C-alpha cells in the first residue's frame, strides 16, 4: 500500500516537447503503468489503470498526481523571468531510489571525487558551514550560504573560483539549485532535477535549467549536464542499501551532510516513504 | 570458513576488487607496500561500494566523498572537514584476509592452520563461469572435491581448483603442480568453462 501522503504529491512524467498522440509515452509512476499523451483536442492526458490523473504543465514538463493534490505544484518564479534561457536536458534512467537521486543532487562534498576537475578538485575539498532550514511557510527544505571552490566555473577563467549555491527541495522528488551566475553578478543560474519515481528502486531524472547564457550552444549545455549526471549515476547505482534510510542506522553523517539530514527528516515527518526504508539496516 | 577470492597475481599493489564471503559483499585491496585487506563493501558514510574506491599509499578512499581508511579499517581522513580528526567509531567492517600458496583467502576470524594445503602448487589463472556445483561435477569426472577444493589430474599433472560461489555462477581459481604446465592447464580451463556452461543449460 502506497501512503496517501505519497499519492497526493506531484511527479514529473514526461517532457512537454516530446508528447505524442496515444499511446504516447508508456511509463511507470510509483509502480503503476501510465500513458502520457495528447488527445485529439491537443490536451495532455496522463492515463492510469483507474482513469486520468490530475495534470499540471510547468517548466517544460508534464506533472501528474495519482491521488488528490495536497497543494498546487511548487513555483519556480525564475521560469518566467525575462532574459532567461530555459533548457530541457533530456532524461537519464538510474537504477536507484528516486530519493537517493535527489539526495545526491543536494550534495556538494562529492564534487572533487565524482566530478573531478569540473565541479571540484583536490585539495579544495572543504565544505564550510552553511545554513539549512525547513521553511514552514512553503514547506520546503532550503540550504543557503553554501560555498565551494570550482576549478572550471567558467571556460574563460584561468583559475578556479568560489561559487555560491542555494539548494531547495520543493517536492519529494524535485529539487532546484541556485548558483552564482558567471554572466550576471546580480542573478542566480537555476538548475533543477525533476525525478520520476518509476518504482522504489528505479527512476528517471530530468535535468532542467533556466540560465542567463545567450552564447553557449544548446547542445553543449545539454552535453555538459548529461556528463555530470552519468558520473552521478555510477555512484547512485552502487549505494547500499538501495532504499534511502530515514532512520539513523549504519550511516554516519557529518556537518557537510546537513542538507541530507534535513531532507530525510522532512520526508519522514511528511510520511513520504516511497523509496525509503524506515528500519535501520 | 575460509573462502577463496582470487589468486594473488590478480590483485597487484594499489588495486581494489570486489569479493564475497558467504553472501556478504566485500572490497578486497592491496596497499602500495603490498598489505592485503578485505572489508564489507559499504562505506560507513553513505553506503557507497568501497570496491569502486581508489588506493593511495597505505589507504583506501571511497570514490563518493573521498573518506579515507587505513589498513585497520579506521577512517583517517574526511576531505569535507580537512582539520577534523575522524571519530574512532568510523570504521569499515573488517574481515580476515590472508594469502597462501598464491591464493587470497577471506574468513571471519580463525587460525590460518585451517587453510587448505596447496603447497607445491603454482597459480595458473582465475575464471568466472555461469553454472553451479552440479554442472561442475558433471564437467569434471575424475576430480575429487573436498569442500571448496577440487583435485585431479590433467595431462599427467596434478591440478587444484578452488571454487568460489559468485552471484549466479562460480569463480574457479586454478593451480597446477608444475610451472611448465601452466599454459596447457590454462587452455584446459577454457574447455572446462565451456563444458560447465553447456551442462548448466541441460
Ligand atoms: S559514501 Fe563513502 S565517502 Fe561518502
Ligand atoms: Fe553529482
């Protein structure tokens, strides 16, 4: 039995640009078969075994709720900001818990080891203190004042620079990061991952970006994100246990893991246990 | 119980490989100075397989966040907090790991005297085969099994196969009585793999 709290959330199920007529995209959501397609009138339908699901279109993607939506889909105000380029990056299928995929996205300490010489490099491995909160008004997890040294933050830069990040968990399987923008000092680049939970141990990850960048070719942006996510996949498919532990068990977090701790606590408090394990093991 | 996890020659200094002991998955590695260690294949930080890690000097580091462990399994470095001394509680799960007569053995604990006697034998090669012990028995008439150790004759030379359960198949670690026969025994082993995989289908 999947808890109602899980069923009443929004999940990404397709990229709008790729929609087709019936049978459209045949896929799984929370272990159940669905079809995502355009009907004869051009409307987007997400068809489950028991009928159509609630649908929202946003951020280049189709979002579906298999239960009764507990709230509208989270906002990303930057999506409507003039001058931003919205980039769909396709999809990466990963044999891991959807929650592990989100947790990895929130993690910076792995940059020097998994994204070596791109997002991080030894000996610049230190993760300084940052702030984490569960915001009661929006019911989101936020990490702010995250700083990290990056060797190749911009292609033109001769040396590395310290990049500032903010992370936001906006839905159980969706996260948005804000990153200092090399082309616009007053703005943040926005990079999100939307994770479709196919099953508790299988997901599809849709990266999506809203950038101030008129020059880099679209193909290069997509290829860069794909490379990063393929590196992450080699980690995500090799973590034990497969499900995300919500209770302290054999895993030992440190101060650098405060976002992960808050994310797990938030999931547990809300009963969002699909892809998680409650018993320490 | 001791379980063979490969031949010494397959694990050079500075290398880590996956292994197992009675269903437990392991990371087995050799330091640059040659020290051997076998640990549970799970980093105490966030569960990444340590067999995907990297060896530097006398330490093994996890590939995810670079937590670094010494041969005794204790964590000596957490790169995210370079000035912090890791608490003693952060430790890999250590198994006993020894090598004798060119074979790497893993056990929970216990006297090395219980290791099968392979003195006088020289290592040939390890192979993986998709099949079970029943198929191996049919493929190797004339061989006598004593636990995981199978002995027989091939072309006038004595051959020992140390058998290791490996997922859906078996690892066969072959040794023979005379170095001059290694090539011939290695070729024979290829035939055994084919036979076992045919037997496993029938
Ligand atoms: S999981 Fe091994 S260092 Fe983080
Ligand atoms: Fe990553």
